[in-house]
C-alpha cells in the first residue's frame, strides 16, 4: 500500500512556494505562554506550565463563571488573550457557528453564522461542530462539513468572515472531527473520509489552495496532525487510512510512511525520544512507535514497538518524559515506558472517556464523559490527588490558560479558577 504524493492546486509549485513564503512574514505573531490557541495547546501536546490552576472544584466551588452555549458541539475551547473561541451547530437553522467569549467574565462577544446546510450522517455521539478552531492572533480558522462537503473559513478576531471555501466533498458515516493546524502562511485540514479523501493546505489570508495530498485509500479517520522539527526539518505527522505518515508541511510531499497501527484514527500522534507514537482502531485498538528518519515505506525498518492491551481510539494519550499516560474509551488507565512500549501499570480508574488528558505543571487532568475529573500525579501509576464533579456531561478536552481550565460541557462553557467574578448579564 502506498500513498500518492502531493498534487498541484491552482498554482505551479514555484509560485505556490513564493506565496507561502510571503504569507509566513505576514502571519508571524507572538503567542503568549498564557494562551491555548489550538487543539491541545500551542504545541499540540496537551501540556501547560500555567501556575495556580485549581486542583479541586465542584459545580459551585472555584467556578469563576459559567455561561450557556447555544446549539450543540463537541469542539474544545481555545484561548488567546482575553478571548475564548469555540464552534457550535444550531439544528433549528442548520447553521455552523463560531462563538467568541470574553475570558475574564464569560460575556458573549459575537456569534457568527459561518455556514448553513444539512448535517449529514454522523456517529450518534458526534456533532456538526466537533472540530476545534485555531487562531494565530490575526484570524480565527474553523472547519465544518455538511451533505455538500467541507467548508473552511477564516474570520477576523471580531467575527467578520474574510474568506470561506470548500476544499472538497466529504462523506463519512461517522461525520467529521479533525481540527485545523496552522503552519507558516497556511491552514492544514485533514479530510480523510470514505469518499474522495484529501489533506489540504489553504492560504491563511486568501483561502486559496497551496497544496493537496491525496491518500491512496479512501477511509474515514478523524485525527488532527501535529507538526514537529527533527534534524532541522519541519515534519507533519498524520494518521489515517491504515498508516502513520510524515509529510513536508510546506509542500505536502510524502517523506515516509509506516503501515499501522490500525485502520481508523481519532487521537493525535505524539512525538518524543526520536519516536512517533500513534494510536487507533475502532474495534481492535492498537498502538505503535515509529523511529523518525528514513524515506518511503519504513514499516519493516523503523517500527520500534507495538502494543494492544488497553489502547485508546478517541482519547489522545499524554507523553511526559519517559512515560505515556493513556486512558482508553472505557476508562482504563495505562502507563507505558515510551521508549520500549513496556506496560508499567494499568487499572480501571475512570468511567467512559472521550476527552483527552492535559498536563498542568506536574499534574494530569482526566475528564470523564460524566463531567467528573480525576487529577493525578505525573508519575507511573494512577496516583490520585483529587476527584472533582461538575454534574454535567462533557466529551471535550479543556483549554488551559490564565491560571484556569476552560471547560465545555454539553450545554455550558465554564472557567475553573480560584477567584470567582461577577456573572455576565
């Protein structure tokens, strides 16, 4: 099984490269250490060094504010400065929306209808707004799908639509969930699906296509890519269509691929110790570690280890130092030695889980579907510090910023913080 290389968009390769370089200069922004501007934070690893984030709370204790969120959606909040962004869908008018709240008090600043159209098929626990937006401080970027295909949009920080485009049709019995990733002057979106699968990079300023990568297999996956640097080279790691793949994020060209660990993917890959860790499988859930380097098919030469017992499908594991902290969809916690894949500990510690863990300083936060959150030490084993109950369902991964957790539940957005503030009108 092989992947096809990138195919040209509306520009020749030379012209596309010039446009991308120009946009890199225009799009340079400084993201504060306090910000959480995309899915799993500024580096895509779910790790924050934010101080003074609460360890204990309840539905009434250490809640700075709690506001109702219109519509339905399982995208995670993102935070930049004093603004919190998330997406939602309102079934009554079939609209996909981007919302912006004030971080200090939860006041709704704007609600922008980005696209309208029938929702199409999806998993019973998915939504029409499960893709987390991303921001570079100049614009906010969001992706949605409906029966007609995928829509990607760039908005100003005040909610005005700068551009909107459809990079292709989209069909999946389970819907859509991959989040946009920003790189230099582009927005990268994963369109793995049961229809005509693609991965595309769009110009952040105009929405025009920069490159398009065509997988050889059309098979639904929902993983968000991660961009890393290895040996001075920028590399985008992506899972989908039964493979773990490395692309050049500037051109979309294939660098290497390894078959596995499974057919379908939701969780985001992790990278450390010169290894790529990928997790997948809706039925038979598996994991593997691929050594960085090489070219073409590296399946026979670069796979360091494989694992099956207790592996996740939806939640993304958290890599901290030598340890992979994993919770699977059924709430089984595992700790693996990242270098060897050896299981250090395993226990049934949680209820069902869709949310991915985040680490704050030396603590790891696991939210269950019920809204309960277990806080454990960043050490091997499930060493519980506190267990907190919100009493509200959540499938979303929290954002960490401003000494707070920003948590989306099935109906509300909350800021968990030591100091309460006046509620918005």
